C-alpha cells in the first residue's frame, strides 16, 4: 500500500487538491448565502420557519438524485457538484446561524433596544458577537459534511478523492480503495480537529 502511494503520489496529490478546491469554493459561497438568508430570516419568524423547512426537505433528497436533477441544467462536473453542496450546506448553516442568534438572553436584547439601537444594529453589535461560537460550530459541521459529500460527486466527473475510491471499486483495486478511503476520512478528521481547536479559542 505504501509502495502504491509513493508510486502514484502525483495522482493522489491531484485528487486531494481538487477536493480542497471544491471545499473552499463551496464553503465561501455557502457562508455568504447563508449569511444573507439568515439576515432575511431574522426579520420574520414565518420566513425563518419557511426557509428551514424548505432546506430540510431538500436535505432529505439523496445527493445522487439531486446531482441527477441538476445535470440537465448545469451539466457534468464541478459546477453541478458545488451547486448541490451549497444547497445542502444551507440546511446546516441556517439552522445553526438562526439558533445561535436567537439564543441570546432577552434581557440583553431589551437593554440594547433601550439605548436606541435599531434591529440591524442589535443584530450586528449584540447578537452576532455573542453567538460566534454557535455560528462557528455550524461552519465546522458544514465543512465535514462537504468533504464527505464531495466524495460522491466523483460520480458526475467532478474529480476529487472520490475519483480514486470509485476507480478502485470499478477495477477492484484494493490499494486505490484504501487510499481513497484513508485520504477522504483523514481530510475530514483533520479539518474537524483543526476547526475544533480554532473554535475553542473563541
């Protein structure tokens, strides 16, 4: 196994880099979109519930089925994969973002309103700073989920570590299967551990 890894270091490295590219692109857009939707959701409890229910339904759709639905529109490849990953992440991010912003002690919010802060000022100056840990937890969960789902995206020619794993399954190459599994799991565990350490500092 070690010999296979050393002989195919370029292919494994390329797959890992493709996986990281999908992860970074997905998370940047996901966080931006979730932030906008969270601000909209905070304006109304009805909108908040509607958004959460909508993304709950979408999240329940199997990833391969959602890939298949989007392929006629966005085609095969990374665009479809990243689009699906962004949509899935909204469920995780929105739930954590909204929960974090709503768990603030009401007396603190009353005091903020009492000194003349507007709703938007309360959101950015009071709610947001006090809920950073919960928000970061949502981001951490989304990162780990994205790494896992990105592996399945290899089915639609999106590349990444899934291409190593599924190529191994197709050719019954045990070394490819093991390296695909180890790198995918290792990336998820490493990212989770790193983000937990960062989260503790908050």
